[in-house]
C-alpha cells in the first residue's frame, strides 16, 4: 500500500465523482457545522457521489488510504454525529430521487438523499402517507433518518423509522455494496443486517437507498386538548382511546403547565388551552382513514370527532379527564399543534437551556417526573422545568432553565435526568442517537457486555476503523 | 486449557445444573429428532438450566472445552435448526415463567421457555392478546419463536415475532449475559443487538428472556369467505378493507380451488365455501377492539360484521368480488378457519408432498402463481399444486403433489419455486428460517456481500464457532 497525500486523494475523488462534486475550503462551509451551529469543524473535503457505485468507489479509496469517512445527508441531527474534523465527508445530497411509489404494494423506493417532505409529497399523490414527521422534515433526508432511527410525533401509531423500512442498500466500510432492497413483509434469510445498519449512525456503513412502507392517508383528524389529573391518569386515557378507536391514536403529546406559561409569555396573543390552568395538558390526535369515520354527516359533524368527544365525556364523568376541548375545524387544530411545535423556540427564550432526550417505560412517566422534579430542585431550587413529551412512547424531552450560571450544576442536572431515566429502566437516548454528545452517557449506562459485542461487530465490519470514527461507541 | 473428555464435561454440567437436569442416552430421546420426525441425531447430552446464570456457566464451559452447543426450546421448527449430532443441547424448557404482565404498559415479561399458549392465557386475563398464533402454539416456546422470527396468520396486523418484542436478555457465545430487557418503545443507544439476535437461529447466542408487546383483545370478529377473480383483485380488496376498517384486517388467507377440492376430499362432510367452485378463495378476518364496532345492536347485528358486509357488497357490484359469505356466528367462523388450518393435514393426504415457504412482493403474487404453474407443469405435467398463502404478507406455502416418483424432479420443482420467488424480488425463506434445510438456497440466492458480512459478525461474536454450528450460513 502506498501512502497517499491529501492531494492524491482529492485527485482520485475527482476521478470518481467529477471535480465539480468535490468541495474543499469555503465551498465546504455549509457542511462544516452541525444544525445547532454550536459545533464546527474543517473536513478534508466533501465528496458528493451520484450513485451507490460511486459511493462504493469512494469508500474503497478511503480504505486504501486509511481516510476517515463521515457520511452526511440533511445534517439535521442533534448529537454531533456528522462531526468531521480532518475527515472526508460523503454527502448523499445528489442521490435524492424518489425512484418509485408502488401504490398497490404501499411502498416507496427512494435514494438516501431523498428529503422527507419530498417523500411525503410523492406518497400524497396516491392518497398514501410516509408517516415520519418532525420539525426538520423540509431538509432532513431519509438516509440520516434511517441511520439515526429517527422518531417524531407519530411513532405511537406507525413506529420509528426502523419500523417504516422494508429494505436497504448500503455500502459497507470495505466498499462492498450489500443489496437488501427487499419489498417483502416476511424474509427470514439470515441475520438482520438491515436493522443492524439502521440506527448505527453511519459507523457500520452508508445506507444508499431504501424501500419504505406507506400507509393509507387519514381522511380526517379528531384533535383535542385534554387535561388529566396526572400522567398515570393520562396513560389510562391513552389505553382507553387506543381500545375505543382500534389503535388510531396518531399523537399523544404532553405539555406541563409551566411549559404553557412559557408558551403564552412568548406568544401573548395565543389562546390558553383551557379557561383554567392545568398541570397536565395533552394534545391528542386520532386519525380516521375509513370513510365511515371521516365523512362529514348531514349536520356537519365528523364521526371520528364525535366519537372522540364521547370518549372524553365518559372519562370526564369518571374523573379521568379534568377538561377537554375538541378542535371544531382545521384552524383550531393548527392552534393546538402550534403549542407543541413551538417547543424548540420556547426552550430558547432564556439562555443556558438544559435539554435531554430520555425514554422511560410508559407506566413510569409520573414517577420519573416526580423524582426528577425533586432531584433537579435539590441541584438548582429555581430551575424552571419546561419538559415536553411524546407521552405515548415514554419519550420525554426534558428541558429546563437553570437559575444557576455554574456549568457544573448544568452538567449535574443533565446527568440527574439520565440517571433517573436509567434507574427506572429507561434510556439516555430515545430518538436522537448517541453521536459524540452522548458517548459519556453510553459509557456510564450501557451494559458492558453489550458494548463489547458492539465493538466486536464494529471491528468485524470496519477493520480499519474508517467509518464515522469515534461516534456511538465509547473509547476503549 | 486442558482438554476435557465428555465424561468430565458431563460432570461439570451436573455441577452447574444438578445431575437431574443432564439427560443422556434414552433420557435424551425426546430431543433427538425434529418436529417432522424425518431427521434424527444423538446429542452428547441435553442440559436443562434453571436460569440465565446457569445458561451462561454452561456456555462458558462449552467455550473452554470447544463443545458445540445447540439451543432448543419447543423444537417445533421446520428447517432442522436443532440438529445436534454429537453436540450439547441446551434446553430452555425449565425457564418457562411468564414473570409479569403489566397491563397499563401493555407488556409481558417472559422467560425463553414460556410456551406461547401460556403467554396467550396470561395476557387474556387482562383482556389483552399476544398476537403470535400458529399451529404449534401449544408446544412452541417464545425463545424459539424469537430465534426464528416466527410468523403466522396475524403478521398482517401485528407483525412478526420481531415486531412484538421490545427487549431481550441473551447469553452470547462467549458466555456473557447481555441485558437488553428494555420496556421502551424508543431506545437509540447503540447498535440494534436485539434484532441481530432475533432471527439468528441460535447461532449468535441464546435468548433467555424477553419483554413482549401486548395488544388490546378484539371484542368481536367479522370473518368471511370471499372469492375474487384473481390475486391482483384480492390485493385491491385487501387495500380497500385496510382503508375502510382503519387497518383492522387480522388475516387474509388464500386457498386455491384445487386446495378446496382436496380439503373436501379429505373431509367429505365439510361444506364447500360457496355454491360455485372458485379459483381464488380468501378467508378474511377483521378484528374489532372498540365497543362501538363490537357491541351487538338491538337487532342482533354486530357493527363490524355489518360493516364488512357493506364493503364486500360494494366490491361485488364493481366486479372485484365474485362471491362472499360472512360468518353469522362463531360456529360458522370456526368452519371457515378449519379449512385453512387443515392445510398441513391436507398436504399429507398423498405421499411425497413438496413444500416451500417463499415470499414475494404483495403486488407480484398473481405473477408468481402464473409463472410457477407453468414451470412446475413443464417439470411434472400432472403435479397438483395445493398452495396456501398468507396473502396479506406475500407469503406462500407452495405445496404440491408430484405425479413423478423421481427425487430429481422433486428437487427441481422445489428449486423452481425458490428461483421464481427470487426472480420476482422474493425470498426462499419467509417465516421458517434457514437452519440446515435451506442452506443450499442461502448459498444460491443471498447476495455474497451480505453473506460475507454475516460471517464476519458470526466470527466476531463466536470466535470458536461453538454456537449452533453449521446452521444458517453456507459453508465457506
């Protein structure tokens, strides 16, 4: 093996993808920071292949030259997974095609650089949905969503990205292409390489294409704001709603009273969800795909909304619901969602926001909240906890404004959140992944036999350690 | 390392689990053949640990002594996955507890040796279901179901075993216990070892416990026999049913006319499904969990059944349905299921039945059937194809009675079925796994980069190659 200089590598890259598709210096600036703009780096270069064969050639070159490769698609991740100081970034943005929608089979075949909202649009033409929705959907790409097993607000009904994927194509760290582009719902032919690569954050290979599941598009939504006496009561309500709607609950999102206060402070013209302030505010959405549930009646009522109202009334009479408002039209529905979707903006109202992405078993949400309230108060008595949660999945984005300016206190609060989640059988990373940011938590909390097995797999598939090095796995 | 003799090993095993739980000779007979009783072997011994710590000690001993270990639970597999000539069989049958049902969280925590029907019973007490159903459920255990990612008749609505599992505990080939007993719906903390071990058929470790998802129990079923003009028309009907019931289709099972003929030959007192013979007969079942759909009305009708009847009538008028009968009571429903569940018995009516377990994309079922009919007729003009299928998943159990007695012709027919499935983007193994039986198909059809990656993972996790050796992966 000859030792190549960066100049040789750049020339070889240009041979593979064309000089126009190798960016360095200021041309690479847009790939030189993460979405939060808090982390910056200088890559060796950014290479933008046009197809999986070019991806394979680039990875083979990287292998020969011991060059680190950091794959990047929409670059909307939150855990520094695309940090690439001195590394070759491989951008999938030119591989953006939605190759096919097969409406009868209810699948989409896409390239890794396809933007989520483009996939949404392509499915919508056939009255189908690809139900992976989160704030960054206008720039996030499916390759990154698969690599991080992204979640969002509709996991409750449709599952995470992993559950929306039937097959993938990937380039392994050795530069070989594995074709697992299965359109099958059942395929027990050997180890589940698909799910191993999904969620591996680009450390075991680069996902280049995927077969995605589509679902029928709801023809109507019933959306409500509901106040319950506690999170335990909210879980009872969720189970009741799942039972009575046949599993049609699309979202079940928690916003505490203190979050609502902050929201109304930020948007003084917005309406409060209820006449009275409540501690536990929940956004419920039920989707109706069936004409029977979705078709407006002669009196203008929509069956799914009437049904939701009946269920909530019954729960009101048993004390399981303190207050409830069902959206009467799309504009009221949008107002309800606006409250939830402002979370990132609300969190940034004050400096030093501390945030987390933890998960606990759904029947321990109340216990978690009680514990973490006490523990954070012990660390910072005036902390304002503005936690929002995908309650149906047990996924809390615990955020808080500290009164203390001491970084050590901030760190202690973050760790208390992780530790409390772990103590209750939870996880320090629900949907954002590990990247660089959560490697210390991975080291502290993941059981060592599991980490050993992950390391063995990493070494087996990436013997030179060139693929997104330093991410996910704690340093030995 | 000292070289141990089998006698030493048996003594050491007795020290770990107690002499009463080490079976050899005739005591091991019940573990010395597979479910089909076609394959026999003589194991070194059968060891029956009481808990995962004993499993770990047994595996550590096997590692030290280079002893092959073949895990076994219910032993109802169909691909010789428990073949264990000269190997130490590790039976999970003593680890049979359903440790807990958590009704609010809708999970079950079980040991690997828990029998499926026991899990069903335990969930039923809480009006919940564990929706993994197949013929062998009275003896199959969850450990084997997970290791083979078993399917069944309800995958369409609830997914395969993989999709019903939140967490596992496993003993790796090195004898280390990995605790991944997550009760979480979202957990992105490192590589997906859970899904790697699920479906690995005991070659990467022994699953010892699991956290399972439970679902609300349907309170009523609407069941119908439907005749359609083609499988393509059946897919249109399925999509319509999914849309109109909000995804509540529990089963969509195909039986061709020739299968019905054979069924009626075997059970002369049974009723034919329709007054007229049809080529495409489909058993449809819709489950209603909501009281709104399930509660009998004052006139005795059950809403879900009335709804199914309306949908089928509409399809009848467009020509998408040729004939349909909706079960009016539980006894009629049982008659409908009896036709489908007799498949294994019907297949054995004549000798030399050729069977397969293939999957094709759902929109290519008709094309598959057309092609395979032509191709098998070319090989054996009088072959009687009595294929049944989980049509909603694209999973065909293609079976046929050959007129030829020539084993070479039988083999050619089996291969033609596999080859045709592969040609249409399908798989040679939908839900049964690979074991020993399908290793040749694995060699012929799986792409070589994928097999290489699987081998690398196997070597990384099982460097001594002691864990269920010779299964799944083709010999190098």
